[in-house]
């Protein structure tokens, strides 16, 4: 394994790191509630996309190139 670390110690460290990552993520979600208002932001973005106007090229631009 890397740097001469025995396989058992390597797997123990990886399991502890993975477990602490999962626990930390769960604590953040329980404390800060980051997804509580997700629907509001999604609906607002959908509304903004519908209201956004797509710029159209002028109709006479093609006719001036053909001349």
C-alpha cells in the first residue's frame, strides 16, 4: 500500500475518514437545513428563464449580405 502502510491500517483509516465525512454531512444538513428552500430557488429560476427574452437578429441583416 502507499508509503509502506499495512493494508489493515490503510482500510481502517479509509473507513474512519468515510464515516466522519458522512457524519459531518448529516450534521450540516440537520443544523443548517440547506435544502429547505430549494423549491423556492428552482421556481424562481424557472420563472426567470421564461421571462428572459432571446435576442433575435434583425430581419434586414440577411438581405444586406445577399446584395
